[in-house]
C-alpha cells in the first residue's frame, strides 16, 4: 500500500500515482494538465433532460470501495490492487471520496477522487447505466461549488470531459492554482 502521507504530499505537489501493466507504481504530472473550471461547468441540454427524468439517487461516500472497484473493472486500467488498497485507506482517513449514482439500491455509476483544501482531484469514473457517471459528475460540481472549492483537477483532457468545459492549462498555471486551492479551509463532507 502507498503510504497516505506520501499520496497526500504528491497531490500537494501536483503529482499522482498510476499502476503500470507490470503493477509498478509510477507518478505523473501531465504537461499540459486538464482541469474543469467550476464556474464554467457546461451541462449539455440532453443531460438536463436526462437528470430531470431520472430516478437516480446521488449518494456521497456510501460505497467507496465498490466505486473504485467498478472503475478498475475494465480491460485497460491503471487501478490495481495496490491503488485500490491505498485509496480505500485514504477514504477511511477522510481524504478520498466517492459520488455515487444509485438506482433501486444498486450502484449504477459514480466517481472518486481526493479532496485537499479547496482542491478536488478527480481520479476515475464509471457507469453501468447510460448517463449515470455524467449525473454523478454534475452532482460533484454542484457539491464543490456549494462548498466553495476552487479547483477540479481532471488530470488529462478527454472528449468526454471536454463536453463539460474541461480544458488544458500549463503545468505552471496548474501549480499556481493548486498552491492557492490547497491552502483553503474547505470540507467535502
């Protein structure tokens, strides 16, 4: 297991771990870095309709282990046993969190990440029902805004995140934003 102090120190420095194919843990600090500006989060029109008509229930931190394991359950993943164990430990210490979409008491989508100060470091998301991970992301942004977070780190830009307004910024700008965000007194829960 990765020491929790090392993990948190890494996030504060702008680096995060990933497991390679041989299960070796490597640390990354992408250039450019992707963030999702909380004040410019874009909700696609179809998602608004989908959420209004959805019976999904959003829960926070009720199934963290199940979320991270669902995120790892894909052919190509960077989430191995050591990552699962390490983030479950961070969750038990109050640093890692999950936003979950439930339908009829079954977990159908969600995401997890790490919160330090006013920064949330998104790690991974999954869905078993169309739109569930998108609705969980929207719920995450609402929560972060309500609690006055200033930074949502998505690590890399993907077409999926780009539709919500995610953008790439230089590592230097990211580190500047990070240094201010982690010093804020904020609580995710």
